[in-house]
């Protein structure tokens, strides 16, 4: 298959227009007619042997997760995702069936979340590598940022933590499903925006590191004073440092009512900016290779 | 250096706000406040040993070219570039000096063209790989597309072709400079939009393949009836099939006056959709490895 043929196959499965998308795959750029809103743009890489393993991660899960990671960033800003662009460099072992399954998983989540696949790039590499851009929007000036947490605010997380790290270790059960096909918390992001959460970040690299980032951005520190909600079977280390849970970590003004399925874990305090835990979550530039 | 420190260094060199950019590097998403316009989005990969070689391509040229390729897509749509997001996976040989020089080259072109570096991702890989997204805009409904060429339209190219391929072969002189630091034709793109060019594409993969793509999209064919403008020293094969010239290929209604430094090379005709030349330009899925 040549590039034109592969693009044709992908384009045939990706709706070309609708929801503001004026022109999708097939030209030099995609064209998006934005409503009068603030645009959100985020980009994430998925690299073989860093973020997934050929032997254990099905192609459709790799596609799903590639998009889920970008959607999680849009959720963390309280936005609505609109379109994505996907650059895929395939290794020689990844045949047409693998490519089809990859886009199959990605497009399944895209349909569920109202996102159009609007373009991308194709190439070859030694190992499979994918980069996604997700574009979304949010009413002007209303994005949830990392830098708005103030002393006295309550710190919350959604869901239960450590499931993804547990799944990666055991490769079975609901934890493995959780690792392979995380659910971006888009609806919760919208609720938090309406509640005027003061800060929000998604838990992509582990609570310890992501809370550290939120505190640095807001120039505050935090005190953990509630129990961390654990995924069934997960250890406290997996919950604090495991990463890839894609839950939301957020802060609310004192006394504000939190949405369901969220847990208060602490309080924002004045002090040397940074989190209260050693930030041991995943950092690509400390650890040369990751467990998956 | 850990990821936070590397991001801090990059962020210190990238202006955080201005020209519609509400929030740059450092949150889950970048925020862009778009004017009432159509947004253009494009993505391109730069892969070690496919698009560049460690031994011959200086890091700042790799950074420059990464952005230039995206800007060229915006130029081909008649748009104005606004911001970019850069995902970089570095190999172990690429040290902090290489990373700094890479961003140095990229940011130099960004300043010159009024583009903000608004975000990105960092990771590790066996070989250096970079993916860029450029976001621009164009007045509503006025983007130059590939699909508007009609029988009788005149076919033009800008500049002189084959220089990049010649430079890749000789690694010296102006042709090598041309290969390393191509100049995206942003001003010409704006002129062509005002002239209401009927179709436009940038010459990234060679005239033979890119003209084929334009003809396919417009459901027409073309006849070459003028001489192809050759870069000094380049062969006709380099001009037709060499790729990476980043000039613009466009069509004008019969009788329309063309801008300076462009050459009429043919005429659009009715017929089986496709170009008049065997499309031998670069296709990642035909050739496993590229000469650079």
C-alpha cells in the first residue's frame, strides 16, 4: 500500500465535515470554524516500549489510549473536544491489519466523544510512534487552569487511583482494562467548570508529581489530610506514583460542594511552592525506560 | 535534567502570551483566543534517518526545518500562522546542547514569522523524532484548497525547483542551505489568496507527486506546456521528483496576472483525474528509507 491508499482508507472512516470542521483529511491543513470561544490545544506522544508494548497491548487499545490521553487534557481544562490530528510512524512489524485496528480503536472513542479525525501525517520508524493533537474549546476566559489554587481551597481527586499501574503489573481483570482503555473525565471537567473549580490537572504521571505541578503553578503547597481512594487491589505506592489513571485532581473554594464520585484528600496551604509528596511519578527525563 | 527543568528552559525562551495566545507552555492545554476566522491546523513529523541525519544536519537546522514544513502548509492555504506545538522524542545521543540548538533554530524562525511556541510533549526514543502542529487562520471561507482547479486554469510554480534534492546530494553551497533551511512562502500565500487562486499546494514531496495530488483532489488532469524553472545546477529529475523545495504550486483562472517570481508551467485539462507525470516524488510507504 502506498501513502495515498492508506490515507484514503483512513479518510473513508473519518467523517470529513460537521461540528465546525469545514475540511478534514486530504489537504495541506484541516479547516475548523471555531465558535467565539477560547481554543484548547494539546499534544501527546505514544511510543513503543515507552508507553506500550507490542506483545501485550492490542493495536485498538493503543489507538484508544492515544486519543484518551489528549481528551484527558481537554477534560482537565473544562473543555469540549472537537477534532484531532494524528501523526503515526509505523515500524516494519506493524502491518495493515495493525494500522486498521489502531485507527479502529481511536475512531471508536472519537465517535463516542464527538471528535473528528481531521488530519495527520504518516511515516516509518524503527519503533511505532504516534503523536496526537486534540483541539477543543471552552467559553472565553473560563478554562480550568493549574495556577488558580489558593490557600484554604480543598483538594479533590475523582475516582480511585492506582488501577492503571496495577493493571500494568498484573495484565488481567478490570485493572488491565483500566490501563488499556482509560476513560477521559470529560463530563466531570464540564461540571467542574460550572462549579468554578479554582485549579485542575489530569492525573497522567501520578498524584505525587501532578499535585507537585499544580502547587508549583499556583505558587502554593498542600497538606494531605484525607485517605487516598485506592483502586481495588492497588497499593498506596501505585496510587501515589503509578500514573496513567487519567482521573482529575482539582481544587474548590472552601465550603463548595463537590461533585459525586470525588474524594477530598487535602487542603491548599501557604508555603514553599510544591507538593507535599516526593514527586516520584513518571518523568521521561529521569527514567530512561518505563515498565511499559 | 528532568522534564520540569527542560520544560522550564524551553518555556523561558518561548513568549507565553500575545497575538491571541492566552496561555502557552505549562498547563494541560494551550489556550488560543481566535479571531472570527477559519482555523488552519497541520501536523508534520521529522524522523532521524528519514528526514535528517545526525552526522550532517545541525540541530538548529533540524529545528528550523521542523517549523518550516508546517509553515509551508499554512502558506499553501493562504493563511497566517499563529502558534505551534512541538513534541520531541530524543535519543540518548542528543544531549542538552543538541536540544537547546534544536529549539534555537525553531524559535528563530518562529520569531521571524510571528509564531508562538505554545506547548508540546517530551519523550525518549531510539532515534530522534519530532512532530509539530502549526495553527493558523484565514478569513472565513477564503482558504486556498487543493480541490478548486478547473479546466483551462493556468498552472504555476514559485521559485526554482530541485535545489533541496541537489543540496542533499552535494552537501555544499546554496543548494545545501536551501535543503537545511527552507523558506516557507507565507507572503506568496497571502498574495495568492487575494488573487483568488483556484487551487494551491506546497511542494513537499516533489512536483510530480504534488501535482498528481492537486489534480486528484480537483478531479482534473494537467498538461505541462512551459519549462520547469530549475534551481542552478539541479537536474530535471531533481526538480520533478526531488521534494522538499517548499515552493507553492497553484492554479489561476485563465487570464489572471501571476505574482512575480512565479512561472507558468502548464494548463489544467478535463480528463482522468491525476497528474501528467509518473508520481515519483517521495512516498513514505513506497520507499522504506529515504536518502536523508
